[in-house]
C-alpha cells in the first residue's frame, strides 16, 4: 500500500507521515525534506529561494518529480509527503491535509526550520507559487480536493488525532 499526503505548508504532512509510518510499520518519504537538502547541497539555496528558482527552471521541478515518482512507485508500504503524490504515485490512497493560514504560520514558527523564511506572506506566496507552478508544468491543481480520497482539516487536531482518522479510512477500505 502507498499513502500520499498533500496539503499546504504547515498542514502537518511530515508530522502525520512520520507517526502514521511508525504505526503501520511503513517507510516514510518526504519530498519536502529531500528537496530542502537537494536545494542546499546543489544550489546553496533555502527552500524559498529554490522554489523561485524552480519557477524559472521547470526542468528542475520535473527532474525532482521523476526521481521521486520512480523511487516511490518501485516501493510498497510507504507513506509519502508529496504534494503531487496523487498525480505521480500509482495505486495510492491520496490524502489532503487542510490548514488555515494562521495555524500554518504558528506551526512553521514552532518547527523553527533552518534557512526558511517564515512570515505569513512568505508562506502564502510559497503555497500560491507552488500551486501555479504545478498547474503550468503539469496541468494539475494540487488544491482541487477532487484529487483526494480523504480531506482532513487539521486546524484543531493533533497529529495523533489525524492519524486516527486516516487509520479509520484504511479500515473502511478493507
């Protein structure tokens, strides 16, 4: 089984993914973490700078998506934190974690991510640019909730509560 987690920055994709992977004894893969490392190592850029670079160089986005999808489609029993997972990962349960801008801002500030701009405007700009970039590059709207099997508003939920909702969905599919 493959489970993809999508949603805006600060929705809890990584936190939920790690807990869910542990509960199900699955591997956890985060394209966000991978991309942050890739941007720093190969371009000496933080995630915000790299997102802007990718908007001007869609071939870099495509390279990352090809690497990620090829890797993930060869595996089973994985949780994938990947906004385009519903589009690239075959035979997966696709989950969208929704969050308000205010809560996303709080969560990202608490996470204290290194080398990442975290003003409300930066977060909103990153979300909007990423959505626009994926529409332009792939013709896919990551915010269209019809792309997902389950949508969860995470504002008032802990990662553990979100994981419980996902497990209920998994049990319903059996």
